[in-house]
C-alpha cells in the first residue's frame, strides 16, 4: 500500500501538462458517454490523441495501447459523424441492443485483434507484456466499435478491457492512469445501467 501511495505521489509530481490534459478529457469523455451526449467524441479525441503519443514513448513501451488510442481517435471521428446522423424521422440514431451478427463481429474483432496485436508486439517491438497489452487493446477495439454504433453492449467489452488494464498499469507504475481506469470502470457500470434503462423504455413503448 505504501508503494502505491508513494507511486501516486511520484506520479503527481512527475505528471506532465499533457498527461494532466489527457486525464481531464478522458474523465469528461466517459461522463458524456454515460449521458449519451455526442460530446463524448470531441473530448475523447483530445484525450486519445495525447495518450497515443505518451504511451508510445520508450519509457512505457505500451505499443498496443498506444495503437489502441490511435484507433480510438479514428473511431471517435467515425462515431461523431454516426451519432450526428439522422434517422428516418430526422432524429438522432438511438441506443439499441446489438444484433447477433454485430455481437459475432465484435467477438471476431476481439479475438483476431488479440492475435494480430500479440504477433506484432512479439516480432516488431520490445514489449515485455505482449499478451496482456494485446488483449486489453483488442477487446477495447471491439467495444469502441460497438460504442460508435451506439450499441448497449459496448460497456461490457470496454469494462473487460478496463478490468484487465488496471493491474498492468500498476505494474508499469502508471498510477495516475490506473486510478483513472478504475474510475472509468465504475462510471461504465452506471453507464451500462443507464443505457439499458433507455433501451428497455424504448422496447416497452414499441411493444
């Protein structure tokens, strides 16, 4: 416990302005996500852009996580455009449950992504945590794809990624980002409950 406290204090002392901005906008992004607010994307773009740079630095060597954040950035642009899109009644695209095809696609993205990330890390990087780094990134990629399509199940996949990421971040002494991830995990639980309630109300109104 003392080591974690000391690490947190050291992290606060060494935290760069960029990391502070990334953490702030990551918190804002997940709060907007819970509220089903399109501002999840511009705030997310700022945070992921900064993390892409920070995590790729040689000191951390979390190359898959850096690539994941680059993917987040691209998907944030796609999601922003998709959420702004109007449906048949000129209303925003609604939150819905994933279809069987979409869930299957999400699983394929996660499994295939894990394998691809792992092979790339083992063969083309000096990562010392290729299995966990690859898994976290692949599952999060899958979750981000469902988020961009405004699917309820995105929260489940993103939280699996968050759950596995926490011990890895502590291992890498990224204490601030680890505590941020714990916060995101908690918010995601409430986000899932809130989105599920919205979906259930929509289903009842059409039953």
